[in-house]
């Protein structure tokens, strides 16, 4: 991988990189298209990163379909599909990790304490292997995106991080590889996640600007659907992720909800204007 990238850099080509865990859907493909637009050489990685899963999470059962992913990524114009080997990325006695001090103390970092450390570490490793000029990430995983932006600034990576808006199913559910876990009934009920974000924006437009009332309404809407279990609903500063009490400037509303065993996340910027 590094030899390829050295060669491309030697030829003056711009390398765009899209890291994924595979089981590609339209959301991933929109990132790949953005990468295709921005770089001369487009590299897509597929790696289900064990370091970002805690024991008891879905590392083993995470959906995988390399043949289909390969075809889709190639069709969208990927020049290289990089599928690193887990044992090579994490050899015996591996012991160096990247940890951020503050951003993981919010949102998903609370219920998934090793998740962002695993993400920051694998993304650093992939950056060192792929040597991209540009890397593309989805706003769907908002906290992940800002953790990577912070890390790139803090550690002086010479990489331009590009965010891409969340792609949704026609009814509004954010696309996710994990949607494949949902039963037909859960799939219908999962719509309440997006509906709760829309409801929040509506309330705000109607003049309700205190975060607690909006969270309360969103939570009520979600709980009225069977089989839902709220992990968190937060209205917070889009940069620091610190809770906001009053929405008097753009705020991030982010939530994680379990539909049975399947944990789904979504977010939206609430804009008082
Ligand atoms: P994953 O394979 O879930 O690790 O995701 C790989 C990349 O795709 C990440 O940067 C995600 O934020 C992004 N992504 C996942 N779902 C979506 C979506 N529905 N819309 C846009 N980007 C997404």
C-alpha cells in the first residue's frame, strides 16, 4: 500500500481516501463519489476494526460481503481497494493507541468507552499506510468526524478532512450497514429516530428553544414505539459537544437508540434561524 502511494505521490497525483468497514450502501458510495471528484487516485479501504468494538458488541456478527463491496467500489471508480489483514495491522504485542482527552467524554464515547480510541488509532494507521492528501468521512458519524478533524490538527497530519452529509432512505432513516440487522417491524419503528430530529427542528421553529423540552418531546416520541431503548439524546455545542441549555445558535442534536439489540445513531444541526 505504501509503495503504491509513494509512486502516486512521486507522479504528482493527489490521493483521496475513503475508509470504511464495508457492507457498502449508498451512504458509503456518496463518500466514494466525493473522493473520486477530489483526488486523482482514489483509495477505498474495507476493514472491520476490532479495536473499536468492546467485548459483547457486534464485531463478530458485523455484516460483511467483500465480493459485493469490491464490485460497488470499483464501479464508483476506486483505483485501489485496500483490505488490510487484521493480524498485520495489530501484530502481537501491539500497544500504541491514540486517545483524545475531551471529545470522547460525550455522546457515543460514554456508552462505548473504547470506540473513539479504536477509531483514532486505526485511522492514524490507515493514514500512515495510504498517505492520502484528502480523506472523506460521513457526518452521520458526527463525533467520529470531529474527533478525526481534531486529531489531524493536534498531530499535524497533512491531510484535508472532508465531511459528507448523511444519506437517508426515502423515508428518512439514515443509511447504515447495521440497518441490515433490523426485522421488518423494527425497520418501521426505527423511523422514530429521524422523526424525533424533525420534531425537534419543528419545535425550535415554533419558538421552543430550551433543550430540555425538546429532548423530552423527542424522547416521548421514541418511547411510544415498541422495542426502543434510548442510549442518549443530546443537544450540544457542535464543536465541543458540551451540553447546551438554550438553542440560541446552531446546536447539534445527536442520539443513539437501540432497536432490540441493534444500536442506531443519527444527528442533525438544529438552527434557530
Ligand atoms: P462505516 O463503514 O460505518 O465505518 O462508515 C464508513 C464511512 O461512511 C464513515 O465515514 C461514515 O460516517 C460514512 N457513512 C456511513 N453511513 C453514512 C450515511 N448514511 N451517509 C453518509 N455517510 C455515511
